């Protein structure tokens, strides 16, 4: 016999509306290669080919003496537009490399770098580079701020699988 639990909550103040969210789903494909290394990954927002906001930079953060940063310049577009001007690790942005699989990264649109975006046309850019491997860069254009829910994706051909962008106002 299953028992049901009934709970009544009273006296609670109204909950404010949740802030919007930007979710970026990145697929790291399994590659059939002799020497596999996890890719370094940068995700940022740009406008007119200028980096506006770094969302995440994934690299070998465990190497001593910050040696993992040595290979960040292999993500050429990100490095030229933003990376070379940074101090590593970037607080709230840097993280370890991601294993094979699908990973969803969520960002609050009311906090951090997204809160400062002015209305206009932007692109989400995802760049991956792998030691003893290749490079790949994908762009997803979007309008800011989103007035309705947005969902777009693009498929990579080598270092990245499907990259999806979902924005909830």
C-alpha cells in the first residue's frame, strides 16, 4: 500500500520571476585516432568580429605552473580576439577540459558578462583545438535581448559535434 504525503505551504511571499537563461550544449565527439587528447574549448559572444563576453574557456587547468595555458593560443580566433589579453585562470570562466559526450553550460542572462549586452545582433562562437589534432570554429547568430525562446544549432565536422544555443527570456 502506497501512502500519500500532503503538504500545505502558507505565509510564503511571492517568488520573483526567474532571470533569463542562455544554455549552450556542446558535443565532444569520440574520435578514432591513435593519440587522443581532450580538446581545449572557448565559448564567447562576439559582435562585428569583436569578443564581447567570454563564457567559458576549458583547458588543462591541472598542469603545474599554469603550463596548460601554453596551448590556449591554438584556439586562434579566440586568442586573437580575447585570449591574449587575459590573466589565467579567468575567474568564473576557466575550467577543465571536457570528456567525450554532450555537455550543457548554462549562463544567467541577468548576471555576469551577459547582463552587459546591449540590444543588437551577436554571434555565439565555439572554438575547439586539440593537441595532435585539428581545430574547428562554429558560429550561431542571435538577436539580443531575446523576446521569445530561441533554439538553434549547428553541426561540426571534426573536433566538434552538434553545438546548440537556447535562450529563454
